[in-house]
């Protein structure tokens, strides 16, 4: 019997529920002992594991098995926490919002249901990783590219549902979603949008169907269990030119961002345009200890040495051009003109032997890899949680956010490791708060400073797009216009669709009635 029980359930009742789960999915696929459950903890938690320890994990293999699991969960009032591959590290990994939930592990549902080479899309189940889909396309010689998150082991479907982003022109994953199948709390299976028409010929081509578009309701919510997803794939272009531009001055961030905006809005640069700060760039190649024996952030002299040794800038801009070679040449001259006006710009279209360049050049053409994980080696036993506020793609916003975060975290002894990514209109800022996961005091300090920058950013109009389990309530509370009208609407929808309150309670700060304070 597991040490952790679902909220309000006796050991005897949970034992009956486990028997029900075993009947639903087979006893091999119900995990309730401590060793098996340890793989469902958050490896990068800033709090004690006890805050997010599942009571069990259940791994169904089909929609019918999910329906049977739901029946048991409804009967006993057990909260479920669906994960696809559970690689959502920095935001909680596979761990549930609260202890005592049962993780619904969908990794065994890993079929690639369809790839349409002519129309450029795939239909996948939750357990299909970026590596899986990439290999499938290669093996079948299909000239389509995927768009992957930086670590390629995650789920195509799971990352998209959590509003993840990548680095090709198809980098905003939810924008490229078309059609989904979802199982509701009561077991009803729904094909959304165009797919609701029997025999529909455009299920994966026309996103909106007829009537209200409800697909968004099942993203960042756990309000339904998504079992299939259509996702557009980019036809392999006839030409590809990745490039990098380095800028030696910290202050270049302002002018660089101003120069990128028109290139993005006019689609001269079609992909996720990324300005990477010095340490993010350096940390995939060297460790902090190689350069600095002291505590706290690096002094300016060490930063200058890093730049010289690695031939990188204080800011390092990555983007790529795609298409027929003559079009690439034209765009390239526009890009060179625009970015060349920013002080100190140095252009590269290849950097042999530079691991950071190599993985970025892969990401911008959708080749999954795991290089970014080596960032955790920057400090020994490194872990991270990510702070991800959204802003306008302006120099002023970039500089404000940069200082808001950097000045505070450096004062608390952490390094600023960040990047800015301009999509269609918005600017994502990703600040990776790296801490030593074996040092309880450092973890606690990381937790505290994270909460503070959430509040500071919200006070200046910067809201997060996604967050770690521990900060979901705090961040939901910052979206509070008109006396939390949005949260109250979300609660009404949740109560209607999931009256028993079993579907990922508390995901992104939305709680079912029975668990609201
Ligand atoms: P990845 O492994 O790609 O990072 P995860 O499997 O960790 O993605 O999923 C990210 C988040 O998305 C989960 O924490 C969960 O809240 C939600 N999620 C994942 N899969 C599903 C699903 N099939 N149905 C509903 N929500 C899901």
C-alpha cells in the first residue's frame, strides 16, 4: 500500500480503487509502490517531494481503458493527473499538482495514426515523442519537418497542450494544431471542430469547424484527456540558411530587439527569432567552475574572458531563412542590412565545432536532440525552474524584463541565464533559474526569489504563459481583471464539465468546487 493516499480517501477504499484500476488496465500497468512511483516525482522541485507525490500511476493503452479508469476515479473521487511523456521539466515534470493524485500516464498510447505527406500533417497519440515522429518521417522518406521543443524526448501532444514553442517557422505549437479527440470526465469521447462531421475531409486542414471553437479549453487545463491530436508539419524547403549574429555589448539588447521586430512582423525572418544571453550560450560548452571559483554571479572580467574564449557575444541572435535559394539571398541582404546597424554585429552562417551553434541549427530545422540539457552542468547537480513572461517585441520591454529579473536574482546569488524569443507578435522571455538541487537552502532561496519576480513582473504588466506546479496559483491570481472574472468563468466551466472534481484539479490555478478554499 502506498504511503500517500488520495485526499479524503481511506486506505481500505484506495485499495479497492487500485483493484478497479488493475481491472481497467491490467495489473502490470498500475504502479503503487514507492520505487515505481519515484519516476513520477519532479526532479527539479524547489520544494519537498512530499508536495507532489502521486498515490499511484495508471498507464492505459486505449480510449476504452481510459474510460474504465475514469469510471473508477469518479466512483472514489480520485483526482487524476494526465501526462503524455511527462518530460515537462522545469514546470513540474510528470508530478501532479498535489500529493495523492493518481498520474494518468499516457506514454503507452504512442501510435502515429496518420501522416499526410501531400497536405502536410500528422495525427498522433499522447506517447509519440519528437524523436518518434522524426524517425518515422525519415524511415518513410516523407519530406516533412517537425517542430520540436529544445529537448526532443517530450511528447508532440503534451508539449502543444502546455502551449510549448519551438524554433522553426511552425514554432508556435498550438497555432499548428488542427483537430483533437478528447475524453471528458464522464467518459464521453469528442472529436472537436471539423472532425465532428462524420467522414469529414478537412479534419486536419480546417481548424475551426462550425460553432464555438473549444479546442483551447483542453489546453493547459487537464479538463479532458486528449487522446489524439492533428498537427501541421512544414514541407521540407529547397533551401535552409541558419545564422547567428553576436553582439559584444550587454546594451545591444535594446537595438537588437528593435531591429528584429519589423523582420518578424513582415515575415522576412519566418522562424522563432531568439536572442540568447552569454551564459545560456556558454553553459552548453563549459562549466562555471572552469571559469570562476567564487560564489554568486560572474564578475565582468570573467564574462569578458568567456566571450573571448568562446567567440560569443553578451547577446547572440539566432534565426534562419528557408525557401528557394534566390529568395534566401534576397532576405539575407535585408537581414544583414537591418542587424548590421546594431553596434558590434558579427555574422556567422556556420561555426564548426561549436556545440551551441550545432544544436540551434538542428532545432531551427526540427531535428530533435538533447544538447540543451547540458546546461544543467553549468553548476554541479544543476536543476532549473523556468520563468516565462510575455511582452511586446520592443527594445524597451526586453530591457525592462532583463533588468527586472537579472538585478534581483544576481543580488540573491543566482546567475541570469535567459533568452528572448519573438514569435508572430509576442516576445517570450525564458529565464532559467538554475540552482543546486542537492542544497536545500539554495532550493528554498530559488523558490522565494521566483515568487518575487512573478509579483514584480505582474506589477509591470508582464504575465507568464506557463509555469511550474508550485506557482500556478500565484500566476493565475495575477490575471485578476474585474474581480478575477476569468478565473470565475474557468471555474464555472470546470464545475459543469467535471462536477466530481477529478480532472487535474488546480492545473494552472483552476480548482474544482470541492477543492476551492
Ligand atoms: P512533455 O513530456 O512533452 O513535456 P507532458 O506529458 O509532461 O509533456 O505534458 C505537459 C502537461 O500537459 C502535463 O503536465 C499535463 O498538464 C498536460 N497534458 C499532457 N498530456 C495530456 C493529455 N493527453 N490530456 C490532457 N492534458 C495533458
